[in-house]
C-alpha cells in the first residue's frame, strides 16, 4: 500500500469520526428538545386541566357580598386557637378568618390550623393582621386584644414606661378593637370570650355600633356545665340526661336554680323539697360551692378556662348560623327587666337565633330567698362594672 492510499484511508476515518460526533450532538439536541417539549406539554396540560376541570356558569366575580357561614376570630392566643380548632372539627362554618397583629404568631397558627382542614371537608381558613378582614363575617368572636405587632415591638415596649394600670390598657384596647369590628362587620353577632364577661360585654355595647341583642358572652353557660357535671357524678348518670342552670355572673356571682334541675325529665325538687337549702340532709348545696371551686382551680392553674369557653362559644356559633333557637344562659343586656333601668349585662336564659338574642326566658325564682339573692347579685355586678369602667 502506497502513501497516497494511507492518506485517503486516514481522511475517510476522520470524516467518519466527525460524522459520528455530529450525529451524537444532534441526538443530544433532539433529546433536550424532546424534554423541553414534554415539560411544556405537561405545563400546558396542567393549565388546561385547571381551567377545563371547572366549568364556569356565570361571569360574576367570586366572593360577592357577605359569607353566611363566615366566622372571624380576633386574637390568636390560646383561647383563639382552641376556638378555631373546635369550629374546624365541628364543621359548622365554611370560612374562618383568624386575626392577630402579631404576624409571626399568626403565620404559625395559620400553618398549623390550615393543616387541620385537610382532615375535614368544606372548611376554608384564612389569616389576616387587619380588623377590616372581619367584613362579611356572620359572627365575630373576640378572644383577645393586643397592641403588639410582633415580638420585637413587644420587647421594645416592655422596656419603656408602661401605664400604672395594665387592666386599663386592656380595657382601652378592647374598646378600640370592638368599635373597629362593629364598623367593618356592622351586621355581625359578636361573641365576647374575654373575661370578665359582664364587664367586657358592657364595654363593647357602650362603644360599638352593634345593637346590644347581638352582643353576647358564654357567661354562666360554663358555670351551668360544671354544675350539671357534678350532678351527674353524684347520681352516676350521664350529664346529657340532666338539665340545670346557673344565672347571674360567671364565677362567685352565680346563682343555681334548684327548681331547674331535672333528671330524665324528673324534677329533683319533687323528690327532695329541701334541695339547695341549709337543712338538706343530702347536702346538694355543696355542689354549688364545688362548681365554683372547680372553676377557681382551673383559672389559678391555667389562667383561663380555655376549652370550656371555646366549646361554649362554638355552641353559640352553631345556634346563630343554623338559627337553632336554643336556650342558653348567656351574658345579655337585661335593661328594663328585673328592676334594672340602665344597660347591664349578666347571664339569664335566652333564646339564641340567627340575630343573636331573640327572647329572654321568664325565670321562676321559686321563693323570696332566690329573689333576694338575685337582686344582690345584680347589685354586685352593677357595682363591679362601674368600678372597672369608671376611667375608660
């Protein structure tokens, strides 16, 4: 083989190698183009599915007007979180808006609570740090007020001179908050979950634009629940089969109505006419003291009756949204009743409907002793409210 033949052979091999490299690059470009096309196709299909899966039947924009099953919870403290959780679990609302000025805490609570909605159906939750988000809410539950935007500002404020009366700061913030809520959600029913109920409902009614029949608090719903539970333990019968209420103020200013106690429809007074008196051999009157002590112990250790208040509040929400017209002992305005001539909020049986309190229930105080005790309770609450609100 001569030299020219070798050169020709080398040239042919180089051409084949170059051709092979070019073909490989072309193949790679083809694969890349194919991947890009596939990705674009998947994106297009996702968008197409997003729009074709739901068939619009109206050109009107969404979220028009008030949402009939929307509830706003103001204050994401422990009580606010528990209330939101129970509303999610009970599935009695479609929309929950949680509101708090502390954006970090709000974000964490939203992340936690929104995850809970994946375990139920039909409940949507949103978060906001603006009270204006109450707009359109059928019910607003006021669980707490704060003037701290975040932990940093809170720390800064803690290092400055504070008011000599922190309680006055709380009441002042509550006054501003409740008025703002009434501006944004003027048609709502407001549930006051902040204690003391009698003081806070009175303050809200005096400073908001909401009619007093649409301002309520759980009040002695909680005292009555403690009372029924202790009765059920004494008789070894489910509390679901027992009726019995307390009226007046939440805590030491409550009054048990012994003639309201029934067990399976049987009035206990018909079996023991001495119930609730000092000469009752079965010592039923001790249940009243035990119920109050039970509440005091909870508050002393926990600070507040978080779960009791949140459960009672969620029960009231259901009554309102479903217009159930159930009777509950809630904190309401009793002006022009029981000898009261001015606005005064305390707990008596009332019918709870879609507009808040529709009727007060006439009570049979049974004897002069109960009448005198109730009159004394009214006077105590009136004095307390005036004292707490005199500088606000």
